[in-house]
């Protein structure tokens, strides 16, 4: 029962992490910057994500523009895109594999060993998906931090961490943690010892001693 509860907890955490990775990938707030100017009326906030850039005016109006061409994007942005999409696809595969190995499912009930292996395999894929998302968000965040502290970067274009990065970090951590719980949910094999041999019983004494 304990392993089943740990397995269910790991699946829920990994699933929430996978949903968070999807949300983080779609959000445009990967980095943000604010510019007020001389008048508060002209204040605006700039957001940039993996797929589009947005500008929000002080009046609340938001204008977004999707990036025109994939070939015109920076190589780092393309790599971040690829890692996040790979994390989503891996999470989808891990979802189906882990569901097959869940103890509460009817699949593969006749072979419990293969069923537990499927759950562990799904956990491993979840961990890989979480690591891919963690690398992508950390790499992007490192670039944002380096550009912010670069003295040659104009003050008006210094971006900071956006909310999508924090969601991505949290989602990647949940996916890794959930995958680890799925891997640990497999019960340990009991050590099998050879059957103990009983000592032979002493034959009843016949009263005759041999010299």
C-alpha cells in the first residue's frame, strides 16, 4: 500500500509538472522590461517569449507580434524552443507509459513485474523531460542575467526574469521529483534464502557399542 501511494503521488506531481511546462512554453513573459519615460502616461511594459513579443501600454492595451521567421531567430532561442518542445513530447510519452504501470489500472495485471517496470520507465522519462525543461529555462535565464549586467546594454532595453521562467523552473522541479517518486515506488525484491536443511535426527541407541 505504501508503494502504491508513493506511485500515485509521483504521478500527480509529474503530471502537474508537465502541465506547467506546457504553460511556461506558451507564455510570452520569458523576459520583461518596463519603460516609463518622462510621463507616466507613456509607460509601457515589454515582454518577450519563445514565440512572440508583446507590449502593454499604461492604459492596459496589449499588442503582441508573433516572430516572423524561424530562420531569423537567434540560435539560443531556437535551442530553447527545441528543448521545451522536446520536454513536452517526452512528458506525453511518459504519461502514457506511467499510466500503464500504475497499480490502480487494469492493464498488464497478469504480469506485475512488467507493470512495475513500466511505471519505473515512465518515471525515468519524466525525469529526462524535467531536466530538458530545467536546462532550457536556466540557459535562457542566464542569457537574460548576462545581458542585464552588460554595461553596453541600453538601460531602456534591460530585461529581467519573466513569470514564465519561474513557472518553468517550478514545473521542471515537479516533473523531476514526480519521476523520482515513480522510480522509487517499485518495491524492493525480497532476498530469497535457500531452504534450511533440518539436522538429521539421532538414531535411537540399540544399546550395542562397537569398538
